[in-house]
C-alpha cells in the first residue's frame, strides 16, 4: 500500500512531467472506483492546464487553471504511470487515461479499486469531507515536540496507536510508527499521555527522519517512474526493527520482539525502548 513517502514521490514525479501542461483528453473507463466519479468528470477536466501538484496526507492534489482541484487517492494498489506515448493496448485496470498536450499520457491503474478521484473547488478543499478531519502534516514546521506533546496529552491509548491516528498526525503508517519509536527509544506500549518534553521532541524528530529517509530512497525510483513503461515500485527499505522478529537489534544485539497492537504487528527492542 502506498504510504506518505510513496505518495510524495508520485507527486514529485508527476510535477516533473506535467506542470504547465494541458489535458487534451480524459478517458474515464468505468463509473466508479471506491466512490462514483463526480458528474461530468472527463468533460470538466478536458482542456484544463495543470498549475500545481501537491500532497495532503496521502491525497494527491492537482490544481487546475480554472480553480478546480483534482483530488486523487491511490488506495491500496493505485499508481499513476506516465508514458511517453499512449500505449496501443491498455491494461484492464487502467481506469482513467489522461492525454497530455505534449503527446504523453498518464494512466491511473488500480487493480483493487480502493483508490478514488474527486473534483472540488480549490477554495472548498479544506472543508472537503475527506480532508477536513486530517491532523498535522508530520513534515511541516508546525509538527514538533510541543505540538506532539499537546496532541497526546491526556490520552490513555498506547503511543504507537496514537501516532498512527490520522486525526492527530497524518501519514505515519504501521512501519513508520515502529521505526520512529525505535529511533526515539520509546516503547510502543507506553501510554501516549506520558509523551512530553524531551521525549516528545525526540519522537517528533524521529518521525520526520524516517519519512524523509523513505522519500530520499524514493528519489532513485523516481528515475524509473518517468521512464516509458515505468511502474513506480514501492520502496524497499532496510528496516531497523520492522518485520525483524527474533533478529538482532542493530543497537544492542538483543532479540527484536513482535507484539500486536490494534490488530497490527509492532516490532521493537524491549531493552532499548522504554
Ligand atoms: Zn536493542
């Protein structure tokens, strides 16, 4: 499933290819993804110029020259692939095909169809039902130790589940939560409300660090991404604790432990994380 770093990389890759370009044709090849497409979807996009491409949480926000935003979510299996020219044969999971004014084409492919697309006026984006409840962006300047401590204050849930709560902070998926807690030396089982001061500062910094490292790793796949038949592969990382049950902790050499929290696996070092 694409996580925040993958979505950020997709945004950068699309921006490299599409900024200032016009959509000459849009082919919508089925009535719905996770939700129905908005009425007049293809017609409303045709002829529009792409003015900016940005990210909010795991949403791709494409600003068009008439003040409309094309909101895209990749769901579980979605991808946006740029082709130098439109392929003669489309894949059965290519649900939307955008023809660009320089002869290139972008295909939205999504086998499992958990992705979505919507059109919204840029001025109303902050109030959109999928956007309005979202928490802080972890890579923004507003997200720091004091902000993290404030959002966790009084919370009795575990810190791991709290930092994965999208209403508090967005884009910290299961892998990144385990990795950030390891780097901050904080037990995933610790009560969220006890994270304050130095501990909160360390955790906020660790969350930024793991996400930035993943985005940096994505830079190399960006090259593949813009190649003719480039599928964007999701990043293969060498994790420090994630998916490493009973293997050696890179810090102390002791065994990594796996527990289940909120139905998901958590990996941590009981010796280094308190
Ligand atoms: Zn250890």
